[in-house]
C-alpha cells in the first residue's frame, strides 16, 4: 500500500469511527466500542486479526486485580517493540492512565498523532507529544 492509499484508508476509517459510542467491552460500532474494540476493528481493515480478550471476563476495574494484564496481552502477540522516537503510522501504542497501570491504547496515524477511543470524548486524535508522560510502549504490527 503506497503512502497516498494508506493516508486515504486512515482518513476513511477515521470518518467511519468518528461517531462511535464508547462502551466498556464494546466490540461493534452498532453497540459501542472501547479502546481495545476500536483497535481490533481498525486493524481488521488492514488484515490483522487481534484477539478480543485473554479468555477471562474483563470486569470494569480489571486493572486492580491484575495490573500487568493489558501489557502482557499486547506483548504476547509477539510483534516488534518500538521506542517513542521510532513511532510511525499504524504502530499500536499503550499508556498508563490510571495508577501508573497500563490500561489504554491507541494507534499512530502518522509520526506525531494517534487515534483512540476516549470514555469521555469518543473517538479522538491527539498529539503523542501531549501524552508522552503516560506513554509506556509500542509495538509494530505492520
């Protein structure tokens, strides 16, 4: 996929997800999605199938029982880890938002912005420079 096609595909997906409603454990645009649901649906458009869970229920406050669960799941996928200075479009990034525990993720859409589902704002495009203190890592899937 050349850069023009890639940029068009990303913009098309941003428009498709623009009015998505946030829903904890949501995995469909019709019912709502959370940050993991968004990532799963977004990467499917590029032919990448991600698991929607680790086989256990995802309770609302799951991170209190098993703080390493989210990052363990991401790293178990086996893709190359990348540093913040190496970020590029389509890298999966993850953040420690609550209590310094990794609970949130997004997708880079270029080398300085990422897209993610916010519980308060829905689909959001933000600058990585604004959120670097919460950044905990990234993996390259494509």
